[in-house]
C-alpha cells in the first residue's frame, strides 16, 4: 500500500458470492477511483462473475445503491450482487 | 408506528397486521407471499433467502417513506423471512393500515412490487436434482 | 377450498388467511376491517353487528362464485363477526389466494366493496349519549 | 284464513325490527299477491317503517333478493331490511 491507494471492504451476495468464492474481501484501489471503475476491476478479477453478470451486476456503496460516479474513500463498503429476488 | 424486520423465525401474519393498527384506522390490507411448491413446472423442495441485511432494512424504510408520500396511510409493516424455508411457509408480509381501504390496497400493492425490485434479498431454490438462484421473481 | 363464515368469536386473521392457501399459489391478500373509535367525529364505545344469517352466507357464496368468474384466483375466505365488538376488534376478513398477486389484490378489493353493498348485515354503533344504526358504511 | 289467502313468514332486520317492534310475524296475504304488493301492505301496517324507509327498504324472498314481481306462495319467507352496513 502506498499513499495513493485506498482500501475498500468489498462484499458479494447471492450468486455473486458463489462466483467469486467469497463473501467479502479487502481490495486496494488507486486513490480517486470511482464506484464504476472499481466495478470494472472486480469484474476483471473474477472472470466468471464478469461472464455471468457484466451487464446486470448491481452495486452499492455504504449500503446505498451506487450510480457509478461516486469517488471511493478509504474504509468504504462496496457490495456487488445480482438483480434482487426477494418477496 | 412502522415496522421493518428481517427474521429467521416463522412469520405470524395476523400478528404482523395487528402490530401496525392504530385506533383511528378502518382497514388493513396484508400481502402474504409464501414458498410455492411448483415454479415454472419444477418442484421446489425448500429454499433459502439471503439478504444484505443492513441495506435491506434501509431500503425497506425508504419504501415506507415513499409510500407515505404517495398514499394516505397510517402505518406500514414489512417483514421478510431469511434462511431456510419449507414449502408453504410465509416469505414476506407487507401490511398497511389506512383510514380508507382504497389507500391500503394501493399502497400494499405498490410496496410489494417495489420491494421485489429494490430490496437486496436473494432467493435460492433447491430441487431434487440441484439448485438455482432465482434471477427474477414475478414482477 | 373456500371459506364463508359468520361468527360471534374473535377472528384470527392470520389463521383465516392460512386456511385458504393451496400449495400451488404464490400470494394471499387479506383485508382486515375493524371497529374504529371515531367515525364522523363521534366516539364509538362499542358496536353490534346483526345479520340475516342464512341469506348472508348465501350472498357471500354468490360473491365468491362471481369473483372466480372475474379473476384468476384459487381460494377465497370471508369471515364476518356478529354480536358485540369492542374498539379495535376485527369485524370482517376477506382473504384471497391466487397464483399471481395482482389477481389477489383485485379480487380482494372487489369482494369487500360488494360485500358492503349486498350481504345482509347491519351495524349499530353505541355512543356515550345513545346509539345509531349505520345506514351506509364507507362505499 | 280462507282458501284464497296464503300465510307468509315475515322477518324484520336491523332498524326495521325496531320500527315494527318485532323480528318476525306470520302475515296472511290474498293469494296471487306479489312481493311488491306484500311490501306495500307491510309499509302501510307499520307507519314508522314506511316513513323512514319507503324508498329504500330492501326485501328478500326465501333468502334471495326480490325484485317485486315474484308471486308469493303459502309458507314463503319474506324479509324486510334497511340498506346493509356490514364490513
């Protein structure tokens, strides 16, 4: 880690957890990365996740749906998950 | 007083409806969703619901606030079951008390439709020959 | 199996909903009407429902048959309380199970609206200073 | 009673019972009377009922809503009641 990177707590839910093999992971991103950029990195790091959900994977930042433009801060919680199916 | 809950215990829908009734109200409408034995012709043995719990509760509260802006309602209760559910068990209850039943019907229908689109909960169905994450429930 | 009842006992709305659930269904919508403390600004102490019982049951069954023609529904339950009711007690439950919740919502709303117009039941409200037969409830 | 009259079991419900002072009564009508005719006789026999409900009093024959044209038979059950207010 250098001063130009941040650490983000990344969570995976539902099928996304199975396609990454984990429920959470601390990931370092370059400082200034936004939520959409982080999403691209994660999809690249987990090819099966990208294959299955490139267009539809949802993501949230600190428990709120993200639109992608949000700049991440050290310690943020970023979650990735498939379309929801509660009810 | 509104009520938003996630629980691994069986849901008592009558108790849920009763908890949100204020004395000035005239009607409560309750939607009770439960585990179907057959979906798309395939027999489900049981299922598991998983949630991003703190975010799911926040989203449920946001839906409650939006419903209050749209409809003249008194109280809202939303309870979603998590973990393993057997066939026939209640997975979700949405209950709305209102002075006039038309608002209660409309708000309840609106809330369950939105819940299925925005609240981060996922359903995994188990069959005799395997399992599947459900990608989209009935809209 | 449908369910049409008149009862002088307290109504358990959860049990009523549960009794009509068939395994292939996905949703039940339940309307729970109860005794308001204030109507038209006047405080009600308690009330009494009276029915022409055999005809009321026949009319409830007719409503059930009409609802099945109009909506794709599986089962219907209608229970109306009779006799003396305290504030907050459930006077009527209409519960409908359907494969798709839209039909359940529509049929439940239709049934309660029709019930209030055709089923021979009358409500008498008691106040601190007297009583009144209610001539028309909320339409 | 002669052979040209019939006996009908008449019921009153809700406010109609209070305005007639009774819940049921056996009433003789001329043979051939229809439900509307019987309703007129009953309203005439109970002035307070007529005053209050002339236009709105509902009636049923043998537990079915009557439209008035039904010819009554000996032993029929005819019920009178105000607009319903269940729910």
